């Protein structure tokens, strides 16, 4: 249904797509169900077939694979394991085993290094400052930088300037006045289950390496290489080889995205013939100045509006709302 295709963007690079993935992992980290000893749940047999219903864990929602699938049939797989996400984290707040792409790991490393660089600068000007104060001040600055990047540099590329204005998302000059204590800043199911996952279409099948140092290779590669266009084509690396753990096959991210949307948004669909949100919105033409269609643009804009107007600690709010507000001069910096 979603074939492979190579359609590079003429405007945006891989880093743009990966910042969206970084954001998705930041705001929608889920806790997977596990068995009693903490190991992962399998919803398929060891031979790749479907388990009988009476043997399925209550968190299982396995994806049936057709016997004649052009890829998985070579490995006799008729089942793809899919485990639902818990509605709340475990009592000790651990998120369990994390699966990371190397590009995401690089972005984590980049922000960690920037935090440490800020600490070094703060220490240079404040040699008597204690470690906790240095850490928390650097954290506050880094979060503001991250929010500025996502709201003022990344978001307009995704949803276009018209929705930036309509939803009052641009930072502008001075403090923001949009804070509303009645706005819920939590993450919408439509955002985490569908809208932000549209960027899976933008991921390239490989990353260019253009420098000698490994970290520099990845960063320069993501900056120089075009991302894929948002369209109904996704690289086989995402549809056949995700999380393969040394095997000749992996999972299909498209099937998992659709399954996740159906489980979380089941009440939206009146019958199985309804168009899935993830698929339907992926087929829309992009809005003016953006890369996603109007449905996803509105969902993403609504979500960012909630993050900004429902969070008193957003970096752009003034001291009447945010007890740790930056001064006007610091905001400009």
C-alpha cells in the first residue's frame, strides 16, 4: 500500500525530518507492557506465525501479514508483533527499553554537549557558583533554545506561515500574552498517533557521511542531504527492516503507525471502511509554505498552541506568569 520511492526534497534536509523525530520522542514517550520479569512481550510464535487467541497477552494487537506478502513471504512470516502502550508509566517512572536511531542518538549527544558548553561559559563568568545552580541555569537556557528552535525555526517549515499567524505561534517581540490556565498542555492522541508520524515519510534510506570524525560525519551528512518529500512513499528501511536485531527482516513502521492509530483513535472510525487518519492525511497536498496537508497542519498547530499557551514555563512568557522568566534582553539573545 505504501511503496518505496526516492523523491528528495528540493528545500529541506534530513536534519529537518530528524528534529521532528526528536520532538516526537520528547513529547510522546510511551511505556510498553512487559511480562513479570521485565522482558518484552511477543505477540507471534517463534516461527513467525500468529498465536492462538487464548495465548495472546492482553496487551497484544498483532498485525496479520498476508501469506503472499512480497517481502515477508520469503521468511514465512505471517505475523508482526505489536504491543499496546500503557496509559500511565510504571510506579517507578521507568520507561523501559528504548529503541533509538543513530541520528536521534546524535541529536541527544548534540544537546548534551551544548548543555555542558553553557555550563562552562556560566562557570567562567560565575566561578563561585555551585554545581546545582550551574546545572539548572544551563538546563533553563537549553530548554529555551530548544523551544525557540522548534517554534520559530522548525515549525513554520512544517505548517506554513498562515497557521503560525492563525494559532499565534510565532514568538514575536517581547513577552507572549497567550497563557491560559484553562488550556491543557498535554499531548493529543491525534498528534502522537498520527500527525507527528507523517515525518516517517521524510526519512531517507541512508545518511551521507561527509567528514572524517564519526559525529561530524553524521551531522554534516544530515545537514547536506535532502530529506524525502512528504508523500505516500516510504523507504524499505522503514517498511521492512526497522528494529531487525541482526535478522534479515524487521518490522514495518507503516503497519505499526496504522495499527497504533486504530487502537488509540478507535472511537473516531464508524466502520472499517473509513480512511485511516495517518494514511488519508499523508495523501493531502501540502499547505502553502509547509510540507504537510491541511489536516496535519491544523493538528500540529493546535498541539503547539497547547504547548505554548497552556505551559506557564514556556520560555516566551513574562514574569507575571513564569517565575523563571528571562529578561527582555535575554530573550533577544
